[in-house]
């Protein structure tokens, strides 16, 4: 009889399960596109920050049409999902990221409780009046920027070291995981306080591992969705005027239902696919004997 890990891997690679995940993951992208179309934000220009640090007033960026900058981010998101499905690693990447989120939050909450650290600022506490579209933009821009800087560049350097040495130097591997993750954790301190040090460090380590195992698209897609899923709640947030997110509020039931139902169907399908796989394997063994 095959190991349970093999059965689970087969279930995660199943095409129908990956399609369900893709449908769920496309909901935040559809929400953003619909909001920008309804408000005319697609035709506007916005500053895209390219070099900055939280808490600093100075930053360097460029003015670009929203359809160019947001279009590029949405395209990378959709292409990333398609790439992971093609490689049959989408389900495994999602499961790894969900496990990392749970573990990081539990560890972070435990440490924060011991030392008395508290979150300094949450999205619900910010005054977003007149800033809804920019806030949505940041939910896509921040993951893209952070993944390129803290996972993409270190991964490129590690691959370069591997090609130069013909192997994976231990110092390079440790540097790839620890250094960017430590900087990534510190990067969140100005906006959130030290309460985010532990969970962001752990999550960064897992994202770095995912980038090596499943390609850079894995952490990029997962970081996108972890942030952008917040768009589904904007129509109910008291710190955003309803008139600014009228399209989201009007379509919220359909969007949230699609997101929830497709994810639930994926979760329910996993044990079914595992059991079916094991039953077929058992039948094959019986037929062979």
C-alpha cells in the first residue's frame, strides 16, 4: 500500500482541485478590476513606489497609468496561478502557505503574550476616506514589491552562487534564508511595532523555501492573495465611505459566496480524493496478486 504522503500529493495535484483553487483565487482580482472599472480608476495615473522603507517620508517611485501598473500585477498573479497549475504544484503551495500562516500566527501570538507586545496599527483603525482605490492598490503593490526584494533578489543571488560553485554553498543557503527574513521582519516594525517580528520572520522563511521548491511564483501568488482577499471586506468597513466602494458592496454577496464555496469544496474534496486514490491503489494490489 502506498504511503499516505503519496496519496495526499496525488490529491493536491488533481486537476479539479486546482481549478477550484484557481476560481477562488481569481475572486480578489475580479473584485479589484470591477472596483477600478466602476470608479474610473483604471484611466488615472498613480505613483508606484520603487524604493522606500516604512516610516520614512522619502521614497523614490514613478508615475504610471493604473492600467499599466495594476495590469502588470494582475497579470503576474494570473500567470503565476497558471504556472503552478501547469507544474501541478498549486495545491501543495497553497497547503504549505496556509500551514505557515497558522504556525506563524500561533508563534507570534505566543511570544507577544509573553513579552506584552501589541499591534500598533490595523487596517480598520486607519482613516481611508478618499483613499479606497489607493488602499486597494497597496494590497497588490506591497506583496509584489516585498516578494521581489525579499525573495526574488535573494533567490537570484543563490542561483548565481550555485551556478558559480557547481553546488549549493552552505553559507549561501543560510544567507538566503536568514538574512532576508530578518530584514523582512524588521521591515514591518515601523508600521506595526515589534509584535510582527516573530510571525513575519517565520512566514518569510517558509516563503523562501516555497520559492526554491515551487518557483518564485508560489510565494508571490500566496502573498498577493493573503493581502488582496481583504478587498472582499471593504464594502463593510466603517472607515471607508460606502460611496467609494459601492461596486464592491453591491457585489459582495456573490464575491464572498464564490470565495467561500470554492475553498470549502476544495477542502472537502481533499479527503475524498485521498480515499479514492488509496482505494484504487488497494484494488491494483489485489488484482496483481
